[in-house]
């Protein structure tokens, strides 16, 4: 079983819980996923089966999109609604003030990872230190917020919904916390739904229950691994080149009339079958294999 399954992760499950469920359903051991989601979060979780699991570390796009619920006037130790309340403050923040504050977080920003996170400092996970009541200095990291927009507001309850499009490594709950700090009243993330990951949209996802039904009936269809690399430039290999490529033999760039630019190239055979990823070494005049995904000769 090789390919990609797009799961709409349910609340209360970790990403690893989803993988465990799918291993049990499909009797497949080699499964990976892209983009960890906390138990509170739901939404797009791309799952990679078999040889497709080799693609997880090579994904061309790591950008994400989310819809988050934010409650003003409260701060917690985890920066979301599940944590211990640190303080509560009355506020009279308007939707217009929130929109103005959000604009200051767009673009390339520095973000300090929360204590309740899997980031390692001196070999220890931050959440392990946090659970022991420790708080240490964390190095701020660069992240990019492409779009940050207020979707819905309820000023009477102080609960708002925001759209976030961001780079990999962005902590949405920290973004909510920092928004509360800027507004002077505190804020926590109350919900999180990932609507896009690795170029895949929430509309393309299925639930675990649906996956179970299709597995039981033998109709579970996986996306080809090539789908995650569809935006990369393509290089078509003839039959002899394909055989050499699949056997790990070096191909000279002069064997091709045109070799596309870009850091990585999709290598396909004359039938359009995805063979693997390559890159053009212009100095050495050779095509370098990055990763093979196909096996055997063209059918």
C-alpha cells in the first residue's frame, strides 16, 4: 500500500493516535504524517503510506492555513483553553481594535516557542520542563504570517474567529497569546481547525470513520505520492534513461535537450509515471538523484 491519505483529524486525538488507528485498519506498518496537530486541533492531516513515507522530509510546501477561536480577557499557562488560568481581565476591546492589532503580526515576525511545546532545549522537551513547573529562556524564531484576518466577532462574550495563513513552525496559540498581550487583556486559543497543509485542502479530507468503511469494503483510494510534488518542474526520461535512473546510474545533463531549473525536479518516464526527485548539478553537468519512488521498469 503506497500513497497519501488525507484525514480530517478529529478532536481528542493526537496525530500519533491517528497513525495508530490507520495501522490497525490497513495492517500497514510504514506510515508517516506531515504536520503534527495537538489533541485540541482538527483538520488536514496528510498521511503517507509505504514508499510515499519517504516524501515526508522532502515536501516542497510546508505552509499551513488555520481557523482559530480566540477568547479575550483570559491567559493560561498553555496559551489555550485547556491550560491553568493565570489571570482574567475585564476588557472593552472592539473588533476594529483587534483588526488593527492583527495587522502588526503579518509578514516575517519573531515568535517565542511556548513552554508547552515539543521544542528541545539542552536535550529536554520544553513541555517536560513546564510540567515540572520550570520556565526557561527560549530563543525566538522567525516565522512568516502571510495572512491574518478577523472572520467573526462576538464582543459581548469576547470570543472571536481568525484566519491564519502561515509558514511551518508557527504556533497559533502563541499568536493568540501575543495578540492578547498587545491588546492588554490577555487571550487564549479556544479552538483550532487546519484548513490547508502541504497544498491539500480540508475539502479533500475524509474522516477516520469513512476511512474505516472504505478499508472494510476494499475501496480505500490513496492519492499518488506525485500529487505532493505536482508544482515542481518536470523532466521526461526516455526508456533507457528511465532504466538507468531507477538503477541509480548517473545521467549527464547533455543527454537532455532542456533541463528545467529549480532546486528539485520531478523525473517522469515517457508514460508520465513518477519516478522520483532529482536536481541538476550544472557545475558537474549531471542529474543527481534526490529520492527514488518508483520501482522496476515502465509497465
